[in-house]
């Protein structure tokens, strides 16, 4: 009896599409992707950021920017701090003042002598006592005048030293703040530039990635389309019939079976005669 086998095959155009899809997929995946074109990259520091770092780490600027002012302030403190603020003309002023005082004092002594002369007591004891008292008082006043001038100069110099000390302390606080503001401005501006550069790198990387994967995505769409077409396409039926054996094939088959049976029977008889 003939055997009939039936297969349902897709339409030819579906087979062609599947074959073309397989060819493209094999060719596309044969070579590895160059992933270096869309590998992550980090934008380098902007020049402003580099300048900010340099300024922040340079002694006397970012680090220890206060030190020079603190050192200078130390020179204005202590017992000798006022000396740098003494007026260079102070001694000239003192000398001129005392000279004028001495002139006025001499005129006072001359007045005592003149009055003694008019009284007829010139060179007398009364004149001597008056002159001595006048001179003593004059000397005392002269010393007080000189000490006052010196004290005035010292007080003024000390006030100036204290003022300079405060100024240096203020600068020790303000200068680092000003440096810090510059550093912060540079760092902020540099960060903005670095962010822009990073955005450009990211955009380039994303563009390269899209370009590299575009064939795969296109092939994926094609695969989905082929699958959709194949699922909705009508099938083609193909039958395969196996014909009945010919008389010769039948006879050969019977002879083969008969020979086997006779062989088995002969083995049986030999076994009984043994």
C-alpha cells in the first residue's frame, strides 16, 4: 500500500524573505561592533578650573594668603611696635620748640636784671634769689615741655601702630576671602564649560551608538514584519506518496523471510540430533 505524507509549507515569497533575513543577519553579526566609538568619555577640566586649582594651592594665594599680613601685624605689636611710626621731624620740632622756649626764658632773666638795675639792686642778693627761682621754674617748665612733646610723639606713634595692626588683621581676613571669591568664580565658570564639553561628548557618543545599532534595529523591524507576514500567510500543501513495492521487491522480501525461517529450522534439527 502506498504511503502518502502531507506537509504545509509557507508561500515562496515568505521563504524568500526569511532567507534574505538570515543572510543579512549572518553578514551583520559576522564582525564585532567597534564599541570604542560610543564608549563613555569624561570631559577634562576647563582652563578656568585648572587656574582655580593652581590659585588655591599656591602659597600666599589660596593657601596661607593671610600669613604675610599676620607677620606684618606682628611687627606693629610689642614694646617696639611704635618706633616705625615715630615722625622723622619730631626731634626737629622739639629742638625748635625748646630753642624758642630758651629764648623766652633768657628774656625773662633779662627782665629781672633790668628791674634790679632800675631799683639800684643789680648784683644784689634779692636779684640773685629772684633769678635763681626763675631759672629753676624755667628749667622745670622746659623739662615738662620736652617730656610732653616726647609723650605726644609716642602716643601718636602708638596709635598709628595700633591702627596698622588692625588694618593688617583685617587684610588677613579679607585677602583670603577675595582670593576665595576669585577661586570660586573660576571654578564655577570652568564647571559650566566642562558640563558643556561633557554634553557634547555624550551627544557624540549617543550619535555613534545610534549609528552602530541602526542596522540591528532595522533588521529587528524587518524580522518582526516577516514574522507577521508569515503568521498571516496562507499555507501551501505538499504531498509525498510512497509507491507500493513491485512483484520483484515482494518476491525478494518473501525469499528473505523464507530463508531466515529455513535457517532457523535447520539449527533446530541439528540441535535434536546432537
